C-alpha cells in the first residue's frame, strides 16, 4: 500500500473523487499499479479503476438508501452506481459499523464473510477529561444537513427551557448562518480542534439527535472527554455508545426533550472507559489484517 508521494498532501474527499473521475490515467500512472500487491479504496469510490489487483473498498454508510429524500436524484444515481461498482469489484468490503454491514449484506446480497467491520476511533492524546465545572449548555457539533435533525432539536430545547431558562444550545459546524437561530441557540461555526475539545470538557452534555450515522465519532469524542451523551437510538449510535449514553427517539421533539432532561439529571457513567476501547492503533491493526488477507 503506497502512501501519498513525498511532498504531497491528502486531498479533500470531494476534490479527490472529482480528480479521480476526471483524470484516471494520470492517477493510474501515479499509483504505478505494477508495483502494488493490493489496493484499498477508503472513500467508497473505486477510482481510478485498477485491474488485476486484489482490492478492498470502505463503504462508510448507505444513507441514500435509508433516507433518499435527503438527496437529489443525481446524487442517488451516482452513489448507487459508484458504490455498487466498488462492492462488486472488491474482494473485501470494509465498513465502520455492524449496522452498515447489515445494510450492505442485505442491499447487495453479499456473502457476510466478505464484509468486515473496522470501527473508527478517537485520538486519546487530544480528547481526555479534566475536572472543570460543567456549564449550562448542551453541545451539538454537526453541519446543518437534513439528517442531522436540527429543527426537532430546536423544538426540544424550547420545551426544556420552559423549566430551565438558563440552558443554552451551542452548535458547531457549517451552514448554521443561513437561518435565524431560535432563542437560546448560538453557533460557533467551524471550530479548531482545540476549541472543540474545550467545548466537550465544559458542556453539560452532548445531544446528538441525528437520524442516521454510519459511525458517530462526535459521541465517542465527547465520552473520551467525560462529557455525558444523549443520542438517537438509531443506526450505529447504540453500537458506538453502548450503555454509556441516554437514548431517545429522534423523530419526536418531546422524546428528545426527555433525553436532554435525563442526561442533565442523571448523567450516564462509563463514557471514558467506553471510549478507551476505540483506538486508532486497533483500527490500523485491523486494516493490516485485511491487507495481509488480500495479499495472501
């Protein structure tokens, strides 16, 4: 497996996939497939196509199948075509959670032996707890995308603020500025990693009402920082958080509000210990096992 050439930097996902689609011959020359024993495509798209090599592809989620209304017709067609080709041409398909593994097996009629779960992780040198007093705000680090379910979270916050008017909601991520935020809600936009860690360490709780997640790294980061977590009981989130989170129905503002009240009144224990089991060293070892199997 060749790393990026000396002096180069990994491209953003969208830019990288666009270049791969537009310049396959250039990328094939850069890869020099004759020198490779196997190849791994980590961003769902098998671009450029390299014939004759045992391949693995990582499919991070199938949200377009679970919630097609969140995608344009062209986006759905692109994902079905590209993901389908990646799955068909891979000897091993990697994914981030058992939830997505089940979706892949069902959708593509795959032999379960071909689909491997390798959980993502958290950088424990950056994300760790301290002893500061937590402040009266709940945190939601997520771009303003449809499946992130901000509107129901706003409704839930307004319900909770009737008896807790001091409680605020702090948002991080993109696209919050395109609309007027309700009372008690503030957006920090994109924040540097160090600021995000500080928010995890000072928030009263992380509230994560997403409708779909292939994994859910923010929940893991929060737990690693000792921040109590309340999350949707959907997709991969229970798999990631285990018994160390409060769960709610993300389709009900009232249920989200109840989850906020519970996580503030009775914070679940064991989050730091739960997060400690998710390391990038383990993730790397499990990828190495896949590569050895491809070569062997």
